[in-house]
C-alpha cells in the first residue's frame, strides 16, 4: 500500500511553533532516509525530499533557526507535534523534551509514563511521543543559527 504523505509530512513541521523573541526565524524540512547502491555496489544512506512514501519509510524532521535580530534572543523554544501518520523513533538533538499527552506535560522520555489498558501506568516508549520541544537555556547570539531534528517512521 502506498501513501501520499508528502503534503502531510511537509505540513506537520510547519505546525511547529516558536515562542520567545520575534526576531528568530524558523524553517522546517522533511527528508526521507533511504539506503541505495553506492560506488562499487556498497550501500549508502541518502536523504531525499519526500514524495510518495510507504509504511516503514524513515523520515527526518529538521527545524532550522536563525536569530535575524540585532540582539541576543532569550527564552526561545520550539515545539513540534508528531504527525498522526508518523511514529516517533528518536530525537537527534540534545536537550529535547518530550510529551506523551498532547503537549500538556513535558520531560525526558525516560521520566514519562502513560496509562496502560488496565489503568496502571507504564514507562513511555518512543511510540507514545506526541510532541517534541526544545527550550534554549542559553541566549542565541545575533546572527547565530542552528538546527534541531527528530526521526520518525511512516505508520
């Protein structure tokens, strides 16, 4: 079964939002990670723009930020919901916080719990993650840029 997810995948990072200084710009990108034959037939991993993807395809969501203002940006956060058609598989960026309850509470994944079918709680797993957030503890200097990212797989 093939799924046309390009529009969904591209729309999801656009839903990412930043809080804090208005002079920090945010751009989002989604890549499909595929293994292809490389030189001499040796497999290489490549990142491509998404098009038609199928369940099991690996995605990388990347959010680029840049302080376009003249002053350091303080109190900056980025929050990104996980698209419903994607299962979170891991964060690549340091200092990420996670939510397993639609963004109501946050913490390191290892500290979060979810209710099980019998009402007892269990430790949260990557599949439970609904949102990823990065809170920048240090000011972002004027002109500075960087990126944060996370991985997912098409359901």
